[in-house]
C-alpha cells in the first residue's frame, strides 16, 4: 500500500497506479479525509491541477471535484500554515 500526499496532508492510500496522458489513475484507494471515505475502494483519476474523478468499477464517472474545494482539506492546510 502506498500513500499520496499534498502539502504534507495524507489524502489517500492506493495499491496500484497507472499514468495516462490526462492524469494518474489510482486503484483500490482508501481516503484519509473523512469527507471522501464514501469513495473508498473506487478507482480514481487525478490530473495535474488536483481535480479528482471518481470512477465506478464498471467505468462510469461517479463524481468529480478539486481537492482544494474539499472543506476538510482546506481547514487542515490552513491549520498547518498558521
């Protein structure tokens, strides 16, 4: 299991990674942010601007968001800065 971080904040663990032109795909993810734990086990795609696409196991997009817009991430980042 590997861990993906941004600014020292642990975002998710994953078992496998695949790099594609549009972003990086992570397989079998487990989120550390409580707000995103409903997506544990889903494949995800992360682009260079930290937009995250959540995919179902049958290849349908479930959700898309920017990690910066997640309240739990923002508040954790602000605590580290201050």
